[in-house]
């Protein structure tokens, strides 16, 4: 029995070593970003060179045009003197000086270009630092946690937000629907009934409104029953399910006065983001989960999308989401009383919890909401 366990452990280690031994290649998204920068830089350099060529041509022709103008004036003066037949000594002397000046200008015009102009190059550009790769601030993703199967939580928790009855005071909440935690352990709360997002710093006795808080409404400085939110550290913003406004909005985390609509026409209840920055939205009305890759205007259905129902290719009022390191999507299928896992690219899901009707037995769930999956796949 012990020998069999050793063999199993050895086989497991070999598989893990083989995984690590494989070289890692950059993602197409990052390589595409570098390609875009390269093309944009080349385009900007070419535009600048074109502008300098134009300036050089203009400078060369400036002296030529001035000389042509002098010729025209001189010709007009000589013609006038001929017609009047009145050549005074002073006139002849002035004509001689003008002709000499034009002669000098003509000699200057015929000088080689290098004798008249220089091209000034800016050599202070640090090409080594014009573009660089920086590692994102490492936040421990939920799927990287490995929670021991025998872990237990203390029976009495500590209040970190609210706890002063329902209300709209800065030390109160009204039916908080979701939360997320920043790297400094600040808690961001979707304050559903107060139509706002509130940030509670660690140990604070009251929160700070960072989005909404201007009553319910459709304006860009308002929210209407927010249900979920995530922090986008890459753009220093929060992304919010603005439920009753049928939209998803992005608000700056620092002194944000209004939001930017990034997806509209969705009854969004839950959302999440994967390691590539793709956004996943649970649409409670269309009974589907849609993924939006960075820069995409139209999303791709990655779970459900086949109407309301309880088949494995259907969802019924999906709520909260979780995406693991393999980009599999876990969905709390609220009205089907189950949690269902959709492997990336699959046409139907796999039930991983519940699915035996509404109830309180160990095999049942009752309207599941928030979900977390650790590194070992424990839900």
C-alpha cells in the first residue's frame, strides 16, 4: 500500500516536472501589442520625416521665390524708365546696385544644399527604454490559493464594512450585493440599495463613495442597483455591473466623477476577468455568459446562450462567475440550483455542485450566489 502511494507520488511529480520543463511562449495578445507599437512607431517616424522633407523644400524655394520677386520688380522699373526715356545718373546707379544684389542672391541660390542647411537630429532618444516589459503588480489571484481541505474558519467574524443598520450613511450599507478586496486589504462594496460603490479601508469605521452615490439614475455619474464589481489594476479602475441601467461601466479609482459605459444592453449580475484581461459578464436576461477580449466590441458566448433551461447547454438566471487559470468558467446557475463548469471552447457544461433540485441536503443547493475555486479545484 505504501509502495503504491510512493509510485503515485513519483508519477505525479514527473508530470509536474514535465509541465514546468516546457518552454513558455508569449501570448498572441502581448505579441500583437508589440507589433502595433512597432507599426505605430514606424508610422510616426515616417510622418516626421515627411514633414521635414516638406520644410526643407519650402526653405529652398523661399529664396527662389524672393529672387523671382526681385526680378519682377527690377524688370518693371527698367520698363518704366524706358517708357519715360528719363535715365538719370541716380537711377542708373540704383539699377546697378540692385543688379549686383540680385547677382549675389543668385550665387547663393546656386550653392550646394549642404552649404546652406544642416539637418539637426535629436540623439537623446533612449531607444532601449522607448518600450519595455514590466511585470504587473502581483496580486494573489483566488485560483492560486490552495485552501486545505480540512480548513475551518473561526465561528465569529469581524465586521469590515457597515454593521450600523441599513441606511445611506457613510458607516452604513443597504443590501450589499458583492465585494472585492484590493492588495492593501481595502474592501470595495457594491451597495445595491444606495446605488453606489463604497471603499472601506482596513480598520476604517466608515466608507468612502468611489462610484455613484448621486441617487439612482442613468447619467454617467449615477448607478442604478449595482450588483457586482472587479478591480482592474492595469487601468487603475473598477468595473461595475450597473444592473438596472442594463450596462457595464468603468470608473477611475482615483477621484472618479463619472463612469464610462463599456458594454450596454446587458442585464449584468456578475462579472470577472481572466489572466489575459478578458472580461466575462453573466447576462441574467439572456441566460448566458459572454466573454469580451481586450479591444473587442462584440463578445463571445462561453456558457449558455441556448435559452432558459436546465439542460447542460443551458443556464437559468446565471449570477456570479469564476474563471480559473485554464480559463474554464464556473457559473452559479441560480434558478437551476447548481454550479456548472464550462471548459474553454466547450458546447455544454459539467455540473460540479448541486443539480439535484432545490433543497438543503448535502447534494443540493438553494439559489447559489458567490463562488470561489482554489488551486486544487476545490469549490
